[in-house]
């Protein structure tokens, strides 16, 4: 049985979320990384911060997909009108 962590190191977070460390640092650079806490010189990501980050990523992806669907419908409509 796997023990659930209350806080992740960056390596543990990346492993748990199946992303590379470079991806994590890129997300931080874009302002899209999880909240980080500093404990005795260590940078950790709490389980709560990880859950909030996952939810934010899901919302962001859903919004992007919705925007792409709207754009695709608009482009399809424009092509249909151009053929007439």
C-alpha cells in the first residue's frame, strides 16, 4: 500500500504528476506552477497545493478546449459562407 504524502519535494511532485522537472520549472516561469512552501531551507508542495494546482490545470484545459471549439465552429461557418 502506497503512503500518501502530506508534502512533496519537487522530484516527488513531478513523479506523482508524471511531468518532468523542466516542465515544472517552465510552469513556474509562466506563473502556472503550484504554490510552494519553504520549510527549513527546503521547497515543498503541500498536498492541498497540489490538489488546487490540478483543479486549476483542469479548468484551464477546459477553457482552452471551449475556446478552440468556438473558434472551429466560427471558421467552419466562415468557410460555408465563402462558398455561397
